[in-house]
C-alpha cells in the first residue's frame, strides 16, 4: 500500500472537502411512502426483464427509514461532506404543481441532521429518477422539461438554500441519454438515435433553466456533474485517432462544451448524421450559464480503436496487463489526472470536485465477525483503487488544477441500477437481508486519510 512518493507530499490543500456520495433511488427504498409519486425507475425496475434478477429499489438500503443511523455512521467515519440526491417525485408527485410536504420534510430533516453532525450536504437535484407522470408527457423529449425542472429546483432552493450551499443540477447527462434513450439499458429504456440528441439537448436546457432559477433565488453555489472517461488511441493509426475524437466528443465534450462554451463539438453531427438537429442560438444562451464548479465523476479510461459499432464506430481494447473491476472497468488512476488537467486546459480554471470515484470488487453478502468478534469486510483491492486515485488527484492539484473536494462512490453498497444488487461499490457493506451496515477496511482507511487531510495516503 505504500506509495513511492514521500507521504508528507500528499497533504491536500487546507479546506479540501472529503466525503462520500449516494443517490436517492439507489439507497432510500420506500419509493411510494408518504405521498410520493412513482418515478421512471419505479416503473422500469418493475417491468419484467429490465433489471438483473428483477431487483428493484423497493427496499434498497432502507435509508428512507434508517437515515438517522446512516448520518451517525458518516459522523463516525469522519466524513466532512455527503453528496446525495433528491427524489423529484417525493417532492412533486406529478412532477409539477402540487408539492408533497412530507417528501420535502424528509430531506429537510436529513440536511438538519447532517449539519448537526458537522457534515456539509451537497444536493443533486436529478440523479436519474424522473417522475413517471412527466415521462408520460414526453419526459426529456418534451421541451417543456426545462420549465418542469426549473420549477422543481425553485421548490428545493426556497426550502433548503442556506442550509444547502452546494447544489448540483444533473448527475451525468451522458448516462441519462446514452443509457435511457440510445441503448435502452436504463430508464426509460428507449432505443433511438433520433431521440438521444433531443433528450441530451433538453437535459442541458433544463440544466440552464435550473441554474437561472437558482441565480434568482439562491445565495450559494451551483454546478453540473458529468462523467468523464478519457479516451486513449489503441494504435497510432489515423483511424484510431479519429475514433478517439468521436468517442471523446460524444462522452466528454458533448456536455461541458455547451455548458461552458455554448457550443457542441462538430463530431456529433458526424456521429448522428441526419439525426442531429439544428438548434437555435437561444437554446445555447439558456444552456450556457455561469457555474460555480464542475463535478467530475471518474471511474476508468477506455483504450479506443476504430471499429464497426453503433453509433460511434469505435471499440474498446482490453489491456492484457490491466487490472479490472467487477464492472469490467480498467483501474487507471493516471486517467483521472489526465481528465482533470484536460478540463482545466479546455475550460479554464473552474473549481472542480471529484463528485464520484470508486470501484466494485467482490465483497461477501454477509460480513462475518473476525477474531475480535467484530464484523469485518476486507477489501484490499478497493483500498488500493482509492489510494491510487486520490494520489492522482494530488498530482492534478500539483499540476495547477483547482480541486476542492472528493466524494467516494459510494458510502453504502446499493442498487446498481440495471445490475441490481450484484455490484458492491460501498466503503460500507450492507447486508441486504438484515440491513446491517459494516464499515469495510476501505472505510477505516478512508477515515485516516480524511483525518490527516491526505497525508496518511
Ligand atoms: O456505476 C457506479 C456509479 C453509479 O452507481 C452512479 O449512480 C452513477 O452516477 C455512476 N456513473 C458512473 C460512471 C458512468 C457510467 C455509468 C453507468 C455505466 C457506465 C458508465 C458510475 N456510476
């Protein structure tokens, strides 16, 4: 575990924010409690064949009921911050109009408990669980979604701004679009190269509208969270270089360019052809709003080659000497340093948080007691992954990137969307049969990293 570099060099800037991240549908359970309306994930997971083993978010980690115990656990681990998402359909069961006060009260209580325990909340407005009632009206394909989302944001800003000082509009518009509208692996499960660009563009319009609404109400910070996966050419051929440009434009530039530059990369028209609409300048004016930070979710890289594939005509080359996680992602910490310096070089010196980073490795379904009688989960591969990636962030800071914090994905083992409960990303183990929580070795190690502001690395 020791790193070749001097441990003293690994101290992070004063005030660096160490935390953990989750998302509503993945941990809360009780999706319809206290007047909540169904979301597209309630609907999708209950559609036969859509998730592994038919797993749903009906119980998940039962966080909706165990939230106080979970905040106590965060405190014991020494977390300074906690990134979570709000389930839109708890707040507005029909998506717009009537507010469900009981839903708002749940998040208000959670925020107060976090603050009482010295933990800063980072609130994500949208982490994939659109109210089903809005999907029935076209969802992200309906241009009215910008107004719907701004209305929801305004309800939350008025209720929580001041107690919540770091807001996120969307979590990963790329995944929402690629998974939900192009390949269909995620809710709402559409498969259309014509719908994907429309959903993607409307998501960014909604982001812009929600930021505009925040500027009218809010007094603190708001940003956008994107997943960035750096692309490396498999060979030095011109074909692979072109494939890298397509893949990079599609996954990485497609969201930060409109948000920060007010334009789309030209490769998107090449990729989507007739399916790529012409957008009015007014849309770009709405999308491009001043942001206080960018959240970067980083997990892996992809070594990319020219190939026949839909719609990118690219392929990913597995690395024979690589280490891979349970989700088939190569462990490549250098890719995080490269990602952070790329953001700085392309978009300027915008503050960044690593809003997600972590790995699924096999953990047993039950945490067994060790010789001391305490339940224990040994997860050396996850510890190694985290240590190397936190080190990679330090390298980016040394290279001049303004990185403000790190949220490990995830606090708890949880519902990995279509993969159900088969992948465990938590630094805290969840026994789904008993709902017992057991900090894994990685959590104990992370606590020391936080207490030493990185020096323990
Ligand atoms: O897959 C682990 C986590 C999810 O549990 C989070 O909800 C989501 O924000 C998130 N994003 C990514 C990286 C982007 C990605 C997601 C799904 C599939 C492939 C890539 C990994 N994760």
